[in-house]
């Protein structure tokens, strides 16, 4: 989930003395993420990318696992993320497997630091971190401007069913040798929005655990809202799928996928 990228980033910035290396935080982050999700994102992308397009920009790339998957599939990948610390992990990960990937520190609301691409992806519900419809529309407009003609933009978001019915009251606990996590989710005030309250206990050098508390907010919108914002950005060929499969969304779909052609 995208919020975990932000969580680890904030912990790193708050106190870099707790761990000796960024790699330790990557281990925490990657152990929480379900590795099979990256296979699903990769498979979905390969089914919907045009066959003759190779230059790819991954927004909110985090620790670079998905970027590496794309590079190994033969794409020329650029990864963009807010966190320089996360990108250091991503760069080391790519070099460890012999992949050449350009990682850029940047905000998806401002893509002026990158060039033109055939393909753009934004996975792990990262769009849901935008504050409102205006920011979502700004992301779409920026992506459209940096897509080559015939290019494809794919992103996923939480469905309204996920935010309204599944997430409220959700609780998850994780225990490992070097860390523990408590994750609780509540309904927020805005329509189709949730608050994630997370508490991390990270093992210190002396064996003691230090506590970190984080609050993260996500918001999604009705399908029609996304359609309108994409059309306003310039996208006229948009297809919507659900839950990593090539099927139309239903009332109980948890994750929506948008495949947008320029």
C-alpha cells in the first residue's frame, strides 16, 4: 500500500540513528508488502501496454520493486518518488540485479523534472493521497502532457466500496524480530475517505524498541469523477477494470484500474 512508502520515509527522516542502514527499513517495508501484488501489477501492465512502447515512467515508485520488475521485462524505466531515502534503496536494488534505472526525486504534481514517455504507471493507490479532485486532475493533466502520442497511462485507486465498507474498522498487527506494527483504519469526514493510524516499534541498536506514530489519509471518488477528470486532462479513450483482472467493476470490487490512451 502506498501509505507504507510514506511511513518508512517519515521514520527515516525523523531519526536515522535508530538503524544503521536504509536497507533495514527496506526490509521492514518489503516484509509488510505482499510480494505477489507486484506480480499482479506487472501482469496487468503487460496485458495492457502497447507492444511497441518501451519508455516507462513509474510514479510513486518507492523502494523500486515494481521499477525493477518493469526493467526486467524489457522496459526503459524511470522511477519518480518524493523520498530521496526510498530512492537510494531503489537504486541499490536495481544495481544489485544488474538493471539500469533512473530514479528521480519529485512530486507527481510536478513532472517538469522528467521528459516524455510512452508509458506511465501509478500503482498502489498512490493517487488516493492527493488532497482533493483538483490535485487528482493536476496529476492527470501532467501525465497527459508528458505522454507521447499513442502512449498509455495506467493507475489504480481504492474503490468507494473499499473506503466505505471494507476499511472502516480494519485492524492489522505485524510482529517480527526487529519491528512490530499496529495498523487501524477509520472512516474520515470527507466522502469516500479514510484515516490510517499506524504505530511502529523499531528495534534500536541496544536492543530496545522505539515507538513511532503515523497518521495517513486516503480519499477516492466515484467512477464518474475519475472519468470527468481524465477527460478534462485530455484522455478520451479510458477503460476501467477491477481487482487486477480484465473485468468490469462490480459493487464489491475493491480496487479500480484505469487504462488511459493518449
